[in-house]
C-alpha cells in the first residue's frame, strides 16, 4: 500500500533534486551505490551500539536514493533492465543491513536472544518475500498480489520505531518498547505476506498448467 501511494508522492517531491543531480553529471547507478552504502553504514555503525535515533536519521537520508535513481533514469530516458536489476539487488543489501544491525544489538549489549531471533527472522523473511514474487514472475506468472507487509511497510515500521526508541537516550521514558513491538509486527506481517504470495503462486501455477496448450503454428498431424 505504501509502495502505491507514498512512492508517487515522494517521486514528485524529489523530482527537482533528481534533475539537479543530472545537471551535475551524476549517474543513476552512482546514486544507487551511494544510497546503499549510506544505509549500510548507518545501520551497521549506529544500530549495534544502540544509537537508534542517529542511525535512523542517517538511514533515512540515504534510503530515498531508491526513488531518486529511478526518477533520474526516467528523466534521462535510460530506464533499463540493468538498472532495475541493480536497484533490486542493492535493496536486498540495504534491508539486510538494517535488520542485521538490530540483530547485532540484541545479540550484544541489547542482551535479548528472542528479539535477536525476531530481527533475524525479519531479515530472512523479507528476502524470501521478495524472492517469491521475483521467482514467480521468472516462470511466467503474474503474481497478482502484493501482500500485507511489503518492503516499504517493513522499512517504515522498523525505522520509525527505531528512531523513536532512540529518544530513550535523550530522557524519554518507556519509549524504547516501541522497537520490540515493531519487530514483532514486521515479523508477523512478513509471514502473512509470504503465505499470501505462496498461495497466489500456487493458484496461478495450477491455472497455467491446466490451461490447454496452443498447438505450434504450421504443425500438422501425421499418421
């Protein structure tokens, strides 16, 4: 849902910035690489130390590169399969860094094995949710379902909760409980989304397999 509405809004907002980068000679691929590097650095430098507020600020500044690079490619008329592949691949890297950083916190100073496991589940399930759609489409199925929690929802829920939880270090009491709640929401939502996509692919695959195959043109029956 957020992919549908928020992406359109922020694309319009970021269009002037994308045009500015084009005028400066920056390529869409460079923005993709820089954005991913910034997200990874913010997640793996700040989150394992419990600096959730500043980590979220850094990640948020770079995460919008996911919209800027595509916007630049469209303005340049250079949308390509390579760009789509690179963007999708590095999105998986960025997502892994976010939940990996949270897992490192809970495995270390956060001292909570259950939340460490939940963070790892969020990381793994997010990858599998993306894979199910990509794999389904690769075998010729439409995979006509998005699901309850897509990438945008996973990031927004997790980062908003992490940023607010980070205010605990500034003296806001009790607010750190938001992050564990958010992780459980993302974990359950990702599991539901995975089930939705698997069920959809199974249904579409069964319909495709049951459909009569059109005979090859020009072929004739022989005795």
